[in-house]
C-alpha cells in the first residue's frame, strides 16, 4: 500500500511540472546596420533587353538609387567622345608649321625654323630631320597619292617632294619671273594634280607626271592661304587678305571668288566634309563659316569665348569640324548636327597650332609656339 501511494505521488509531481508554461527565449539581436555606401551593392546593369532586376533593394532610410540607364541607341553611339591629348617635343628651334600623318603611322612636319622636313615616330617619340636645302623655309606639308610628303617652301619659292624611303629631295621651282609667291599650302585634285597657294597673290599647279609648275595671278590680288579638295576632286582655297574663298576650275585653270556673308572676316583656311561643303576658319571675325556649293548658301557660327581666333580648320572622318583657337589656346570641335562647340584646352601655351590634319581616331596639330606636335585620340 505504501508503494502504491509513492507511485501516485510521483505521478502527480511530474504532471504538475509539465503543465507550467515554457521559459521565454531571449530575443535575437538584429544584424548590425552599415551605411549605404559600404553596404549596398551596385544595381545590376540593365542589359537593354527588358529583363527585370532580381535583387531586392535593402531597407534603408537613404534615397532610393537612380534607375538603371538604358543603353544608347545605335544612332547615339556615334556621338563623339572626349579625346585624350598627348604632346610630342621636337628639336628646339624647329617651329613646326604644318603636320601630316603618314600611311605607315609616322607623322611628317615642316620644321620652318630650321629649313627641314621632320618625321616623328609616335611609338618611340623619336624625331628625324631631313634638310631641304640652303634658304629653305617650309610652310605646308601633305602626303600625296604616291605616299610621299609634298612641301610648299616659301624660302626656296618651290614645291618640294621628299622620297619617304630614300629621303631624296626633289625641288620644283616656280617659273622664272613669277616673283616671290610666299607659298603656303597645297592639295591634290581628283586627277592627281597638285594645286598650291601663295599669299603674295598667287595660286598655281604642278602635274607630277611632267614636273611642270605653273603660277597664276589670283583674283583680287594678295591673300591666297589655305587650300583643300572636296570628295569629288574640286579644289577651293581661302584668301586671308582678300576675305573670300575661291573655287578653282581645273580645266580652265581659273579661280572664281565666293564672298562669305561677313565682310573682312579673314578667311584663313578651308576644308571639305564628306558632302562637299566647305568649312572656313574666319580669323578676323572669330567665326566658323560653311559654304554649301549645292545650295550656293552660307552659314556662320561664332566660336565660344571672349576673344576667339580660329586659325586652322579640318574635318575628320566623322564629319566633325576641328579648329585651332589661338585666343583660347585650345582645339575646338564643332558638331554640324547639334551646332555645338566643345573646347579642349591645350597643355602647353602658347601652342599656336597653325595647321590640323588627321587620320581615323586621331587629330594632329603642329604647335609652332612651343616646338611640339599634339595629337587628340579617341576611344
């Protein structure tokens, strides 16, 4: 009987213990809070194909991140990017006037101060000079259809060709009695004939096949300076002193002046775009001019800044128009579609870039004021 009572008592104690509520567990501590800059991972880039982002944004009191940017359309990808700028020193006293990238990747330049033709290797930065003869003062240089540099040499009063392999110098003097032309620049027409200008009031031609140089009196006298060829082979030149441009009739060997809207604007250099429109650096007026031969119409835009002085002009392979602005010590890009300018200050001053040429992805200038060449490269 005693054993039975003990069993019952133990059973009652066990029942009482199991009927009590369980102990409350300690609350779990929240994870430590970090700042948005340290904790938030970048939002996955939008692919442009319409997929939604799968990651939930973290809870935060900071403003929500900006929505992802949609990739640009195909048309927008042609918008020019900002270039990188690199300068290359050339021998002191060279005073490089004009520059011409060569097909082999090197760059020719006229060392006007030393009477030589220079050659830069952009990979190594090394330069080489080729003497052009006693009294030489080369002004312009271009690469001809034959791959050789052709030079307008005011000191020699001649057109000069340098063989890019042998470095042999061939001189084509202006005709006797034509006087000192003050030769400036040259361009090849669609038939492979070289045309040139002289500020003394001369324009002329050289047919490399026969080697004969001809010189003609320019209409309105002094001033012929820059010269360029359109895609269909027509040659135009600019007259700085005459404040006009002129179209050359290659067959008749005549030049017809075309006046810009702004009187006395000082048309210094010209270049053609892919449509055959003629772009003009208006030195005196601080403007960029454009003549459309198809419409026989002009437009002009003033460069930005308080004292623009556009010297050289060049149109690149994307039809972007480039100018060198002495007033801003900068290279200036004009987009004909948006009609806007971008200004890229040059590292050295006064650079005095007197001529611009280029090749796809590169725009080259001769910094005559600081004995350097400069290139603007694009991604």
